C-alpha cells in the first residue's frame, strides 16, 4: 500500500512540474524572441518532456508490478494449502 502511495505522489509531482514549466514557456518564448535564440525554447521544453516521461514510466511500472503481484499471489496460496 505504501509503495502505491509513493508512486502516486511521484506521478503527481512529475505532472505538477510539467504544468509549471508549460506555464513558464511563454516567458521563455519572449526571452528567446528578444535574444534571437531559438535554441532556448528547446532547452525550455526538456524539463517538460522529462517530467512527463517520468510520470508515464512510473505509471507503467506500477501497473506491471500490480499485475505480477496478482499473478503470483494465487500460486503462493495454492502451494501453502497443498
């Protein structure tokens, strides 16, 4: 149960970070436009994609772990009862 709660917290934090960076991106665009630096926009988008990838990876691992536990538990119980 605690592992499940920590995964949800990690997903929540990653999505919060990506939302904050998306909110900051218009200001990064203005600075990049004033400085004539288009690479600054790409650098500003890296944290957004990194946090989204972290959230998706955590969700996938959580579902895989849940499936493995659901498959293994009945086998363990049948071995104990036999």
